[in-house]
C-alpha cells in the first residue's frame, strides 16, 4: 500500500472504527493492542500505549518492606563486589 493512498473507514453505530488490515500488519497491531488517541489540529492520531506507566523514583521509594537496620554504602558496595566475583 502506497503511503499517499487514502483509505476510507466507516464509524459504526457504536462509535467503532475498523482499521484496514494493511495498516494493522504494517504497524504490527494485533487484537488487544492498547492505543493512545490524541486529538490534533490535523486530525486524530493513534499510537501504541506504553507497556508501563512512567514512574519517578520518589513515586516508588520505600514501597518495599524492609526489616532490620538500613545497610551502609560500604556494606552495599562490599556485597556487590562479592556477588560479582562469584563464578
């Protein structure tokens, strides 16, 4: 399918649009693919939704339970060196 070729789709009574199979194959979008819908001045833009939401360290910091006293940087460094040296 040529990039400049125009395709026409119909909106169903339930507001659904079926995308042409050539586009689905080229984009590798299968059933169940989540798409972001963006209303732009040029028209409606569809793009795949990210697999994971964006998070910041402060959003998840401290979310895992910990027992005991916190490890020092030296203890963590020593542990990472021992782990790296194991065969």
